């Protein structure tokens, strides 16, 4: 049985969302068991795991994915995007965020230490999902997603809600080369030594993009510390978690 974790600020009528842990699938170790990434596991195994995610939300939705590249490109999802059979989408674009105002599209981000950020505007009825690794944070994928929601769908930042999924916490997000890899503005978010609080970085970026503080929330779940989640830093060879959001 699979059951996603949810965030209160995204409990909006007509919106479904969830952050799935690694349990309830059919993948074998080291990707046991709800691995949702093709290429990390057998195709039919991953397809079955994806079908289970779709079935959890009733099955009458198209699963829309990306080829995530650690950038800040945002894709607007159209009526013909996505598939229901769980198979890999050979036409998935290279990007790191998805937006849509079309019901029946379940947007999915895959992670194993990076952040998945889910967005919803209950006024304009728009949802989005972003993949924010440290490179995406440096390029401010969070603000790029908000900007697309504003420019494409006429959303107001103050109406948008955002939820941050399981990822490396301030206890484990270590960057020994941070002076070369991270901007100087991130230095104030050091949580000790070479550790950084990327949850706080994302919250600050969302605040700066116009979101209200009480419209931003996080699961505060560290993937490296907690065996419920896949973690590349802990396991290296592992599966990928799925975070999803869609309109009914």
C-alpha cells in the first residue's frame, strides 16, 4: 500500500498532491521498492510503480515527467502531454519545472536528495512542480517557476502556495567546495562547517519571489538521515522518489 506525505498549505479543493516515500512498490534492492525513475531499474518494474501512483489518485490522470538537467527551465504542460501506462516518455523535454492549468495532468518530479517543490494557486487554479538541486537553487528555479506562473497564467505571487519535499537537511547538506560552487549570498545559510540549510534558502527565494511566509511549508524531512527516503549521498546506487501535484 502506498500513501504519500502531504503538506497542509497544499490541501486545496480540486488539487491533489503528495510526496511518496520508498515503500509500497515492486523494485528490488538497492532501489526497493517504489522507485519511480526509468533508467534506475527495470522498465516494467518502474512502469508498475508509476501505475500504482496513478491508481492512488484514481487512475484517470496523465503522468507528466521531465528529463531533469539541474537547470532553471520551466515547461508549460499542454493537453497532449503525459501518459497513463507508466512507461518512459521519450518526448519528455529537458527542463526542471512543470506548470499547468489543465485538469487531469499529474506533474511528477524525481529526487534522491534534491528538493521537489510543489506549487498551487487556488485562485487561478494553476499547479507547478520544480526540481531544485543545489545547481537549481543557485539558478533560482523556485523564482523561475513563480515567474512562469505569473507571466503565463496571470497568477499573483501572494496567492501561490508552495511545499518543499524531503531532501538533504541542514544536518547533511555538506559542500566542501562551497566557496567555488555556491554564491556568496548563500554563506549566511551555513548551518555549521561546510553544511548549508537549503530549506531556508528555498524559503527565502520564494519569499523574495512574492510568496507570503504562511503560504510556504516544508516536510523538514532529511533524506540522508531517514531510511524511508532514497538518498544518493547515503546509498549512491539507489532509486528515485516521486513528488506529484495535479488538478482534478
